[in-house]
């Protein structure tokens, strides 16, 4: 293949990868959302309409740039939590996240803490942004939950409540980099907490959330203290070229990597978690004679989003089906890449040269084709 041909193929592959990512995450083009009116934002901050309604904000729109930066930052942390700040604006009941930046914080596998150095860094970063014409303010924070879903823990709820008291309007976003790799689309959720002492109205059970057994209690206890916003993604017309450049750099890594290998630790943890849940269910069913299983999982019933409908065994079945679907998806991806890149393909002209017809070679090894006169 010529250099020009290789470059063309690389460009095409990068473009296809970018389009697939935009399709899976439903990224819409919208230039108007990038317009920032400082006077309008000051008027909104003065009116503070969110004070009259604890459920005032209902939507969040995230730019493709911010989404990619959050996902890459979260992925770079591995099994440790990371944290960053989002900048943007509010329009009506919607947060518009235009950009984000990482914070120099110390994280563990279960929490992330912002020290004084991180606060100083945040203030200086936003100040420098304004000096170069980026007038948008900080509108929230994001952090990662590696492998255990998008929701707010007790510490997250306390942090968000504190920020909503003193830095409104403020949004919390959680990214799961491990499940992002497994599922093929960015696993992300946006949240707001209710004021202290507020009791939200009872709502119909939301979508079932798969949570590891050792996190279920923390998940269920705080489920009524916050709510999730509807999330969508957008880009500007100028972002297309930037995204093409980004994908031209990383698309080969995408083709050469496998979620089955990258996430092997997470997969093993999933299976161990399922085994623990099944063992707990077996013990509960035996002691209660067919009653509700999972004493620890009872906490999942606290809160509208926590468990959804169905018995504990149905939830385990849902978790196992989801894990199996992710593995099948990874295997199918590997098969497609094997067929596309590892097996020789003969053109129609070669197959029919000399009046011959093509037939499969015995055993079909390597996709070989034999000629028959």
C-alpha cells in the first residue's frame, strides 16, 4: 500500500471511529450553546430561581470536548478516583457544560479529597481563563467511580450539599471509566442534592442500577438525598475538525486494544460480586423459606432510583445478563477485527481469472480460497 493510500485508510478509520462514538453517545451539533452572555448570567445569579424549587434544574448538556476530557481523565486514574471542575453556564432549568479541567488531588479507590492546593489551583485556573476571554464560570465538579456505577456516595452527597449552599448553581457529574470501556459508550450521570431536611415526593421506581454488594448499603442510604438530571451531549461545527485530529491520533490504539483484556480485573470482580450475591440469596431463601433475599440488598429499596421492580434474584439475573452481554460484545468486536484485518481477501478478478471458479479450501483455514477449473 502506498503512503498516500495508508494515510487515506488511516483518515477513514479515524473518521469512522469518531462518527461511531458520536452516534453511541448521541452527540448533536449546536453552535448557539457556546455563546456566553455575561450580563445574562449575572441576572440569573441575582434572581436565583433555584431557591424556590429544590427540583429546579432538570437537564444538563455537556459539550463533546468536556465529555472526552472527563472520560480520558477518569480513565487515566485507573482504579483510583479522580476529580475535576466543569465550566459553563445555566439557561433556564439546564446546565450547559462547555469545558472542564482536572484538579491535582489525592484519590483512593473509594473517595477523592480536594486539599487547599487544589482550591488554589481552581481559582487561578478560572482567573487565567477569564484573562484570555473565557468568561464562563465554574458550574460544578466531576469525579470518577471506577467500576461501580454513576451515583452519589455519602461523602459525595455531603460535598455537593456544601457546594450548593455556597456556590450555586452547582452540578455533580460522576463518570465510570471501567464501565465506559466495557459498554462502549461513556457511562456518566449528572446529579443535584436536595436541601437538608427536604423530603422528595415518592416517585415510580426508576431504571435499575447495578451496584457491587460492598457498595449497596451506602448507595441505598443516601438515595433520597439527591436526584439525577437528564443528560445530553452537543458539539460545535468547529469541533468536528478537532475531534478528527484527536481520533487520528488514537484510533489505532482503539483497534489494537480489547475491552476483554483491558478490563480483565473488572470482569473478575464482577464474577466474584455475582457469586457473593447468589450465595447471600441462597442463604436468605433457605432461612426465610422463599422470602425476600439479600438482607444487605434491602437497602436498595430505599429511594426511587435504587432498585427498580423485581425480587433480589431478578436483580442478580439482570446483573449477570448485563455482564454476559458486555463479554459477548467484546468477543464480537474481536471477531470482526479478525475478519477485517487478519484474513486475506481475494478480488473478484483474481477469483475468475482463467475461467476458474472459487471454492473454499478444505477446513477453511485462515479464510483460504482454492481455485477450481
